[in-house]
């Protein structure tokens, strides 16, 4: 299994994030070189947690697919 790479950047807020009162928004990209998952949040930590949640959900989905 490849090592996960996390990259977090500060990004522009969407209108919904402005309504929620977020001062800043971060987006994290998680990749192993083959698969990718993203997460957004009001802090670096929240963004990383969201990305890892999405990564885990995607990996569970990939594990349960039937072979083609």
C-alpha cells in the first residue's frame, strides 16, 4: 500500500461558507498516487479530518465493489 499524501491550501470561501460565518476556508487533498479525496473546513484540522473521512468512505466503497 502506498503512503498517503495530504496537501492543505487556503481557498476562497463560497457564498454558503460566508453565510456560515467562516473567516477562512481550507481544502485538503488526500492521495495515494492513484485515488484522490478532498475535504473542506474552517480550519486546517477540520479540513484534514473531512478529507480523511472522505478517503475512508471511498476506500470502503472500493473494497465492496464487485470485480468487473
